[in-house]
């Protein structure tokens, strides 16, 4: 039987248009991480349409922000060239979208714009970032629209062209079975007391909270000690969580965290849970969130995820591998037909 599920190609878009450059490590004396190499006003021309330096600078800064390490000049130069290449591909896709008279739902554009804004502390910081890069919100909206058009075009290119055979899916599962092993899972309930409680965060300035951090931490520890005394006297953790816990997502259900894997929580939390027996309660545990009292309520031994649970994910993975090849071939064909000049 041939499985012909057509998957969302957002991963493919990311390969070409988003900064998936990986972390780069400095080999020589690093320059200022925010220093942009000299870039001409027009970095490239695609079929007569200019690609402005402002788009390159904006995406270059996004790449630097993702890397979070100082870079040498050759490393920055490499990033600029990769960003220019991505912009060339985006321009090719934009021109194809124009030929096909594609339009993009304004709701999609606004949703993506809000997602970008969420990376900044407030609207002013976002506007300052745009101003520093010489780019406007209108430019950004056009960029989002181009990516959405590209996604539509690339979906059309692979539609009906890539299928995944059920036998191949099963073979992949058998050949890679160790990758589908689930570790031991724990279920626990907890009480969390934070130095910066939800009420304080809502009613106080960040600067004031930081200034009083140590005092608030001491108060939080005093509070968790009081709660621990009640716990030892026989009050159940469920009642204490409902009454005192600052974890708003679990307090009303008695602090129940559900099942989780050790790797998904902080090491101090995971190490504590691993030492508990079902029904036992921990001593006070501190994490970056604050102070916890934890009760282990259930465990599940490690096991292999059954094929039925993984079948759809494997189909998607294999489909994407095939689709990526189709996309690369399509973009190569656009390049071959285009007149492309690079000025950097």
C-alpha cells in the first residue's frame, strides 16, 4: 500500500529562509558581536530586481542573535554570503508567486508578525530594532508574505510526487528501534514557592524585583519551610498545593505534574524524583523557579514505543526526506533560468 500523505513543508522553508546556520565558534580574536561587515547598498540582482542591503543586515543580526557567541571576520563574512543566498532564493520564489498571482491571507501575515514581536520586551524595543537596521514594519510584512507564497509554491511542487511505502516505514522502525526507546517516566505532585510570585510579577517593576532578589528568596524559603512542617504533620500535598503553590498550571489539580521524563525537568528536580519511592515526599528542592516539595505518585518503566505510536511520525520523516530532494531540484531549476548577479 502506498501512503501519500502531503506534509506541511515548513521545515523545508526553514532550510532556505531561516537562520539555520548552527553555532559558530571563534578561532581568532573576536570582533564586536554586533559589528556588521561592510555591505554594499545593493547586494544582488535577480532578473533585474535589486536585493537591498537592509534585508541582509536585518537577517544577519537575527543569525548573530541565534549564535550568541563572538565571531571572527571570516565567520561573519560566511554568514553574510549565506544570508544573501537565502535572499536570492526568496526573491526567486517571490517572482514565481507574482507570475502565479498568489495572494496571502492577511491573518497569516499578522500572526507571524506578532510572533516576531514577541521576541522583544515591548513594542518600542521592536521598533528600535527595525530602525537600527533601516527596515520598516511594511518591509517585514512583505517578507512574511514572500515566505508564505514560497511555502505554497513548494507544496505544489511535491504534491502527488512523493509517497511512502508501508513496508519502508516498518523497515525504518526496525532498523532504528533504539531511537524509539522511551526512558522511565515519573508522575509527581509538587508545591512550588517562587521568590517572584505571580502576584509580585504582576504588581511590581522588574528592576525592583531584581534589587530585592535575595530578600525575596529568603522569604520564599521561610514559606516552604512552613509548608513542609504542615506536610510532616499529615496535611496532604494535594491540599497544600491548592492552598499555597505558585505553579498556576498545576495548583488547582493538587500539584499533579502528570508523567514526565527526567530529561524534561531540571537536574536537581530529576535527581530528587529518581531517589524517591512511590508515595514518598522529598526534602526541599531548589530550582531556577524556586523551592519545591515533591511527592512521587507513580512510575512507568522504560519501554520501546510501539510501531503504531511511531508510524505516522516515521511516514512524515521519510516523506520530508523525499520532499526535500524535490524542493532542491525545483530551486536549482529556478536558478538555472534566472539572471543572478552578486555584488558582495
